[in-house]
């Protein structure tokens, strides 16, 4: 059975390799995009962003994910130098993954709730529990409720202002 330190080393190497792969693929895509003058000329002309917008957005997301994986790998590599008491236990890592799975599940439910309740209410109902939970991890329960509910309302109102009022997009 492998020790916890060797597992961290293996996970850190995997994160570094995947981050390097994603970043390299994104850099190659950016190079290809920026060396195609016909595609690049269509970007930013009037209200129609052109066919270059979608590859630019996707490549940016791939690059962002690659950089995050690289940073996570470097942090994991550095954590093996810490004492065993300072390292994260596998149970804490599972808990973090369970929260991420719950977030993805709530994102899948959001569109059907939005069509039933409307955008503003659904956005608030989605954001409030997550913001309360994120704040609860750092502060007391009363402060977490106040900050989470307030930030969720501000988020829903900001999305309404940006998309419906300023851009005229029907949500």
C-alpha cells in the first residue's frame, strides 16, 4: 500500500502533466487563431462578434483550466515537504469532491427551475445556499446567512441589470 506522501507526489505529477498538456493545446490553438487573418478580422466588428469568438472563449477556458491544474500540481508538490500533521487527509479531499459534485448537480437543475420560477428567483435560489455555505466555512453562522443572502441578491440584481437592462437579452 502506498503512503500518503507518495500519493500526493503521484497526484501532483498528474496535475502538472495535465496542466502542461491543456496549456500547450491552448497555446497551439491561440497560435493557430492569431495566424488566421480571415478569422481574426471578423472579431469585434459591430454587434456580431464573428466566428472567431467561440474558439477564443473555448481556448481561454482551456488555458485557464490548464493554468489552474499547473498551480494545483505545484501546490501539491510543495505540500509533500510539510509535516504529516499539516497535510490534507483523503477524507477532506473526498468532501471537497462531494461539494463540487453537488454544485454540478445544482447547475443541472437550475435551467428547469428557471423556466418554472423565472430568472431572478432561480438565480437567487441557486446562489444563496452556495454563498452561505462558502461564507459559513470562514465565519460564524449569523454572518454567513447575512452575507450569503445579501450577495445572492446582489448577484441576481446585477445579472438582471447587465443582461436584461443593458444588453436587452431576454432571460
